[in-house]
């Protein structure tokens, strides 16, 4: 329970300090929006890195050199733990927005940071609102903001690391309509940190593998219709390597 308490205390302190940091971010944006975006990304990546240290997540990162550094991309990851977002975002090196579930918008201060970072909140039960979120994310991508999605829609609760819910193809319009590359990301081991013994946090080994970029500009029409399936297959192959 010590790790859980320490992590919660850090989060509380960071959120309180954020009452100063968030307005500072908007002030920076008055003079330079790119500077504001870099500031928000750096602050959240740092905070998530601290949480990673506190909970004892020993992260091995593979294939990060495959991620283009000079252009926006769509990060697509499997989802088994609340720590997936924390550990993956700590690896971001350029402004990145997260497409999250609508409930997060109700969380004070955290949601304010997310708005500052261009994040979007999706109601998966409302097709019209979901489409609007995708359209807004497409525009963000065209403006140079990378996007992070978890297209299963909810955390997979299967016993095996290979268990995944079907990927929702609609989310991949962010890539196909904006022209940015999709980066498959396989996250292995996060469920062992918390979900298996909730509410206790246990230290453990986590592997984050970045796959080969999928360029929609190099695909035919049939391939574009199944880009989610192609991406999920690549993620599963990386997870299989991590489980072997």
C-alpha cells in the first residue's frame, strides 16, 4: 500500500501546483502556441515519469527509433491497465493529444491539463459526438499534434497479455484523413502493477514496443479499410515476442 499512497500523494501535490502551472501554460500560449504545446507535453511527461518511478515500473522501451521525430503521428496501443497512458505518455518527445473517454472530462484539474494539451473526450455511445471528436483530432494532426488512441475502447480484462478487444476502425480515420503515419504500440506487463492485486501496487517489468510505421499514403483503398486490423495484428505479434 506504500506505493499506492506515495503515488496518490504525488498526484495530489502535482494537481495543486497545477493551479499555477496551467495558467502559466495559457500565458505562454499568448506569445507562442508551439511553446505552450511543448510546455504542456514536457510537464505531463515529467509528472508521469515520477509516477512510474514511485510505483516501481521498470520499463524497457523497444523500437522507439522507428517513430518519426519531425512529424505528427497516430500512436495506437493495446489497453490493459490505467498505467498504460501514464507509462506510454512518459515516452512522448513531442506534443501529443490523447483521445479519452468522456468521464475524464469531469475530473477537475486533470481535465484542464488535457484541454491545454489538445486532448479530446469521446462519448462512445454517441456516434455523432464520436465523429466530431475524430474530425477535431484530424485537424489537430494536420496542425502537427500527434494523437494517442486506445481503439479497444475499454481495458481488456482477459488473463492473457494477448487478449485484446476488437479495434474500432473509425478511430483510424485520424490517420487516413490527415495522412499521418500510424505507430502500433504494444504495452506488456502493466496489468501486473495494479489490476491483478487491486488496490495494492506491485513493482514489475513493463515492455513498451513501438512497431513499424503504417503509412496510409502507401496503401490502396482496400488496405485503408482494414488499417485497424493490420495495426492490431502487428501489436499482437509484438506482444507474442514479449510473452515468449
